[in-house]
C-alpha cells in the first residue's frame, strides 16, 4: 500500500497541538529507507516535542524532525535533498528529497479529485501537473506521490475498507490500537455501552455504543469486514448469525477449535448451510504467537493486511 497524504491525521494533530510541521519524502534516488509519500508530523510541546509517523528512522529522521520543529515558529516550506551516506551515519547509498511544510487550522491543504497539489516555489502548474489533475478529475486516477517542476502532487488517503470490530475488551482495544493508524481502513468499533470504550478513542475510529449489539449489524455495509470478539459467547453466536444473513466481505471470530465446532453446529441449526458457515474464519490470528492481546492483535492485523478487500458474501456464494 503506497503512502498517501493523511489529511485527517494532520487535521487531528492540528486540533490537539496547534501548528504542526509535516515532513514528506517527495522523491528519492537509489536506495531509501522509505518510499516517496512517507511522511511524519512534528509539533512543539513537552521536553522534546512530539511526533507521529516515520520517514525511515535513524539520523535522517532525527535531523529532519529537529529542522521541522525549528520551523514551527516561522512557518513556511523547505525543500532539501539529503544524501544518505556517511555524513548522516546511514549507508543506504541513495538520496531523498524532503519537503517540510508548516500547517495550522487556517492553512490546511485542500484536496481536489483525491489529490493535494501545490507549488513549492510559487510557480504556475506545469503541463505535467495539469495532466495529472485532469486524469484524476475525469477518470478518478490517483498517481503516486510525484515531484515535478517545483510542484508536489500527493494522493489523499481515503479509507477503502470498512472494518467493524465487535467488542471493546482487551483484545478489541489492542486491535484498534494496531489498526487505527492505517489510512486504508475505516474502523467502526461497537460495544454495549460508552463506558466499555477507553477514555481516548484513536482519531478516525468511530465508537458505536449499541445496547443491542446484534441489531447494529443492520447498520454495517454489506462489503464490510468484521472481527467478532465480545465478552459473551452467546452474543458472539448471535452476531455471527446476523452477519451471515446480512452479508460481509470477511468475518473473523475469536475462539478455540472447540468453540468453533459448537458454533458451526448451532449456526447450522439456525438454518445456515455448512458452505456459508465456512466463510467465517475461526480462530483468528496465529495461535502459535500466544494469547496475549497484543500478540493476537498483531497476528490478526497481518491477516487483514495480507488479503485484498473481498467481494460480499452474497456475491461469493451466489
């Protein structure tokens, strides 16, 4: 998944910290620790300020963050080419072009046709940029991050996959913390009451308190992916029953082989065919990694990232 401009993350950081500097790899030559489009946000506050995201770590990131933090007081845009050699203690052997920009609530960039395009040197848009914008407007084509003739064009992150996580217990919280930073996922997090959720829900995650969780299945898109891991086996079963009737792109259930054997029998008694029941994945994750919530979360996240968004259940079964 190629990096994209996460406007929502930038907006959230500005709301929390005021002025925020964004540093993006606009281009690279040869070997590079990250690809074009990789970005980090930097802000003031605390002993050393704050940061989210990464452009590859090491001396390159440390020096870029320090320079970006120094820009916060004055604002502006800086473009610099950095050789990745002994001078900064890295041996990638290539070079990167970094663009550092300071934003606040009044200067948030505007996306047009899924792109953020801006002049870094005040020049009018060259023909190459005009063509990129025309294709995006007419065809919905979004190019990878492109630096051309003083202009930087970046695709905007737009969540393409709806993921519903049912349950805000230890595993649910671990999953949300691991998956929330991924810009390709639109996460809806469901549990029975507001107090079931942590005090701070990650930006971009929609917490949905639903006293009747099973009834909330009707709110989910039919092409959503689901992870079922509530505090109750009975509720897990009812959610699986409702989801099989509703339709989904993918559905995973936390549990043991014994739990799944019982669920298969009960779902069959509720009228679902073995073929349809088998579309639910259980257990989720890699049991070899153990049962610690973070271990489960990491292995489940790997499963999600390892599969392409699927067709809905009804499309697959026919």
